[in-house]
C-alpha cells in the first residue's frame, strides 16, 4: 500500500548467483502450483484464505517484532495493527466476495462474467511495511486462485520470508509453491523474477527505482506511486481540534511509514488560530528555521534522496539526530511554510512524522495549494478534506488524486477502514503517476474476467442502414 526506499546494491557475484537460482526454483514451483489449482472452486480457495488469515493473526505480534528489529523502522505496536488489519478486516472483506468462477449474470443482456486466475504473481515487498504487505499479497493471490512469489527488500529479507512461510504452512491442502519468498533477495534476483516467463503479473510496492524496474520488466504491472498527501482544513470544519487529532494520529502512526498518510496541512485562515493551537496541544512541535535546516540535513542526502537511516523514526529520534530537543509529548515535527517545490525539501514526501503547514486565505487558495503539493510527487494518490459545507468540499473532487477522503484520517480512510472504499494494503495511483490502476487493489484486480455473451439481436441487422 506505500512508497519506499530503493533497494541497495547486490551482495556480490555469489549472492547474485544464489539469488538467480532461487528465483528459477521458486518461479517454477509457483507455476506448477497454478497448474494444480486449475479448476479449484471459490469455496476451496476460501478455506485456504480463512486458515491463512487465522495463522497470520496469531503471528501478528511475532511478525511485527521481527520487522522492527530487522529494519529499524516504525513502531512495534502499530505494526501489529497493520498485520491484523490485513488478516482480519481485509480478509473478511475478501471472503464476502467471489473472484473465480461465475462472478455475476445479467439475465436481461444474457451476459455472464467468469473470473479466471492470472497465474504466477511477483509480489515486490517494501522495507517499510515488510510483513503486512506480504500478508496482504498472499491472501489476495490465493483468494483469486493465483500463486505468489514474494521478493523482499534485502534489509527486510528475514521478516518477509517468515510472513510468507506462515502463509504457506497455513494453506493446508493447497499445492506446494502457492506462496513462497525469495531467500537470497538481491536487486538482480528481483529483476530476474519480474522478467521470468512463469510470471503473469508484477504487483509492486517499493521506491521509485523499483517501481520503474517493474514497469520495465515487460510484464503487466500494478505498482504504487509516491504519496505526497495534502490535507485541507476548511473554514467550515466542524471541529478543528478533532481534525488536528486525526491528522497527527495518521502521520505519526508507525512513524509515518505509510505513503497514504498526510504530508502537508493546508488550513483556511478563518480557522487557522483554533486549528494551530489544537495542533500544538495534540503533540506538534513547531520547529524554528535553524531546526528545520538541521532536519533537512538529517532527512535528505546531497542528491535529495531520503536517507535510509532517517526513515520510519520517531519525532524524538529525528529531533535528536538533528541536534535539538522536543517535549515528551511530541508526536510530530511541524513547520509553517509558504512555498512548495524541490527547493523546499520539507514540502516533499517524508516517510516519517514530519508535517508542513500552509495557511490559505480562502477555499480557492487552499485548493490551489493542494494541487501544488500533489504535483510534487503525489499525483494520483490521496487528499484529505476536513469541512462540513458541501460547497467547500465539492471543488476538491477535481484534484488529481485517486482517493479524496472526507473528515477522516488519510491513512485509515485511504486504506478503506474508516471509509467504504475497498479495503486494501496496495493503493493504485492511476495514470497521473504512470500506474494502470487508480483503485485500492483487491483480488478482483488479480483475475482476468471472461464474458459469456449470447446473441440478443440478429447479427444480420448490422447491415441495416441506421440514421444517427
């Protein structure tokens, strides 16, 4: 469901050779699993999904601890929630729907839709959410009758492998190889997996480099784009303090490792006083100019890329790295800005609890600022709007974002918990960011849909002359 860091260089010739051998073995086993799954009905697939979901929920704590210990990113308790969200809420949603066999029949038009699995899916897993993403992609693949081979980030190899093992072991009765994971992940191995003849679809969550490699693999690809998410707090907001709480909770959750969380807040001048007071009361530390400059050096390298060591760290840790102290109550680091762009680094997407704040004289100015923020690496992703007046809300639907969530945290609304968009842990960003899909990705995106269509009008009538 998130934009993450690019993978590092491979571990050398021996590691690359081991990785390529692993790719071949896993891809071939997955193709054989798909062959053996052919014709399996939805009820049988659902029995696998239920068992996998129960096992994943039972292991949620273990996997969260492994992820934090191995990567150094995020918050242990919050990663438990992410794991359980996928094996609980999302899994239940999946089980209420059909993905294979007859999906629907339109008696009037005499058309029947039939879901058909795609085959082997290459699941590219990010370092920021390594276990929760693997759980989601495993469940989605099996629900739709596919097999999945996960390619972890090298810095999250062990925890992702463990998540895949739990999913595979739980799917008792399913063919061996239906869920697997590369054990020697390198950049070369991941690229080889995406290009393999056995692979039908690449399902990629990762940094810009990995997403670009996925689209260059020559295979159909669904990939996540970056998420520079703005939140607008309008003049008609019903409770400015509650809006502040939602935004801070969303951005500080798991130390900001989700790209669907807010990055910038645009607040209407009419409510700026109330909102900014509540913002500070609920844990925002306002940085002065010197602190902002020091934080930029901590977050970004000389090329402008995020430093891996600064991703997914707490507000206290980031402040300490930047050489200043913050109150114990601090949940996010905040700054007021008046420009957006590459020369204003804190206006960019930051995978950590850092929020930029802009004042807008009126809703029109707020809309323009949100558009400007999205244009800086966030187009196609998500926008949050906090307002009660439909006239103030309506113009925001024109923004180039796949999800416009209203009066709810961007994180929980965007992923489909506090809103009724499809619950998912991979959010498409559409052609705005070079993706083919703007939906929240579900098992229904992992199937081909066949239409059995009967004749409803005489075919010879095609020759009749009809005036238009």
